[in-house]
């Protein structure tokens, strides 16, 4: 698939996927969604890729849905009915390859709800983040009704969604929406450094570690212990099968 609104490259084990509409602050379109879904699956299928980074070209990460694009034939249907909206949050959350979202600038609406399924989020200090869906008379999607309160708690999730207010990087860090905040010119390099660190570990261990944490979030202590035993055994079996021992 040739890309018009996305860039894809691989370097030292990291698959870098860039939203590439800098003149529109990478506002989201149905076409972009199709290309992101293809690029993401390309990274999953590429044995050279051991970690995935998403970022935005130019000054922003993603300024929300491009409302003008919705007036073009087929664009609305691509957004509402496309695989990216329907499948990406689960696929990214469960991906065996670790992921980092490099939020190099403004992340509005889908720019936030897209990011919450990643393993880590690195934001610029001056990045403006908002989920202003209530202003538009619609509800947040992309699995954010589950993922957002997991990250920031029910109170903070409702604060962001009901007020539709904007926050900057430091407040996003304080409430747990992002993992780290750095100067804008360091967001991508920091994200790639983190991704390369994870890419340097045994991919089977990374995969099973993610499975363990995903399973443990809502587990009781007894269930967590059982999960650790079960997933630990699965890891040992996978290593034995791979190594021929």
C-alpha cells in the first residue's frame, strides 16, 4: 500500500510511523486511518521491527478529526467504519511488540483517544491535550471509555471529558495521562531511545510481560498469582520451542 498521509520507516529495530499532514497539524482523515492501520500491521509483521513508535510531522501530533475531510465522498464512512477505529485500540493494547506514542505537539480528540492504547506516551512540555467531544455533542470512542479512566482515574477522566478543557504536558503527567514530559525537540528522540531499549530485550519476554500486566489490571491477588504461574509457564514453553531445548 502506498501512503499519502503517513510515513513509515524502520531503523535499529524500531518501526517509526509518522502522521504526515503537518500543514493541518496532522488532522485525522479516513484515508489516514486506513494508512495507519496498514502501517501498524506492516510493523507487526516485520521481524526487523521489535518496537513501534507513532509521532506527528511538524508542530503537532494530531489536531483531531479534519471536519473538512468529512465532506469528501467516502471519508466519513472510512472513519466510522474503518478497521483503524474498530480494531486498532485492541490490536495495539494486545500487541506483542511494545509501543510508544511520541506526542510532539497538540493532541486533540482522536489525538488523545488514539494514544491511550499505547504502552507509553511521551509528551512535549507545551503540548496541548484535550478530549473536547462534549462540545461537539458526541461521545469519545476508540475504547477510551475503558482506557482513559484506567490511566487517569474516573475523576480525572470525567474532568477532561465533561469540561472539554485543554491541559498542557505537565498536568497530563501529573494525572497519569502521559509517562514523561520533555521539551518538544526531544520528544521523538526520547521516544525512540525508549523504544530501542525495549527492542533490545527478548521479544518473547516483552510479549508475555505485556500479557501479564494486561491480565493483572483487574485481577485479585489470587488471580494475579495464578496468572503469573500460567503466563510464566507459557513463556518457558515458548522459549523452549524457539531455542529447541
